[in-house]
C-alpha cells in the first residue's frame, strides 16, 4: 500500500508520512501539483492526500486532473488556511473528505 502526499510545506508532509509509516503504509512525498501529475502518470498509489494551497499549482487542479483521468484513486484534501467556498463545494460535490491542518491549542 502506498499513499501520495502532495504538500509544498515539507514539515506538514513529513508529519503525515510519519503517521502513515507508523501504520505500515509507505508514502511518497511531492511538493507541487505538476510533480504529482508527472508522478501519477508513471506510478500507481492507493490514495492521494493533497494540500489545497501550494506555491506551484493547487490541490483543486490536482484533484480535477485525477478525476478527469477516470481514476478511482481515493483523495483527501487538506489545508492549514481553512477552506474557501469553492473548495468546500468542490469537495462536497465530488465526495472528497476535507481536513484542516490547523492545530487548535
């Protein structure tokens, strides 16, 4: 089992990957929409966890690409900035779980 983690913030991606490894799941970490699309055209994975706002591309565009490719790959959207109305609508319509990376202490 392998999960693709796409996040331009290395620390956030590393935390998710570490959590997955504790549960016996291998992770590949990439830091942009374009590198993720390139990787997905050459590799298979069991699921994708993608940040919404990234410096190079967006998680929304990546999710649209995955869906347009008729992929049955499960997707989880994450964001530290909360979600916009567009993001919430997209995730709701496409039945994609959305999680906040924002920690409330």
